[in-house]
């Protein structure tokens, strides 16, 4: 009897305190075929990370209730090593926790975000849907 293949959509957690940017990130990733949940701050993001167990986290470096490398260390610990892509208006810190796989400085091209996400999900062995533009 043949085995039936099922493809699970990648789960991405977006942690961003700016509502407009969080919505843009979520919309961009959903249009590419990802399941996306959003959090407006560090506390909510940590809680959702435990609940969702995402394949990738996209997070701002400077949130209203946490910021900097210490925030990233806390996030990486909470997500048990899940890859984190940082999006921030700040310059990248000299040292980043090992789970941080990329850094996009705001403002950024949404296509650059999708390319980094695709690359990371491919490394993690996730299949992903084709680009919406073909």
C-alpha cells in the first residue's frame, strides 16, 4: 500500500511591537503560504512560542517590553533553539545568539524577507509552497 505524503505548512511566529510592520510581515509570509501568528511584545511572544512551537521566529530586536541581545537570548532559550530571523531598525549587534540565522535592517524589501525565510526553511528540511508570483 503506497504511503500518502502530506505537506505541513511552515509555522512562523512574528514578534513586532509596531502594528503596521507586524501586519506587513504576517501578510507577506501568509501570501507565500506560511501559517503565521503575531505577538506585539516579548511576553506575548514567549507565551506564543511555547504554544505554537514555530519552525521559525521573525522578531524585532527592540520591543517595548524587552530589547537587545539579552532579549534574543531569552527568546532562543524559550524556543529551544528554533531559528530566529531578526528585523530591526538598529545596527546589528556584534554578537548574536547561535539560533539567530539572519538580520534584516529596517526598512527592508519584503522579497529579501521571503528569500531569507525560504533559505532557512529549506535548511531545516521543510518543503514550501511555490512563490505566489510563479
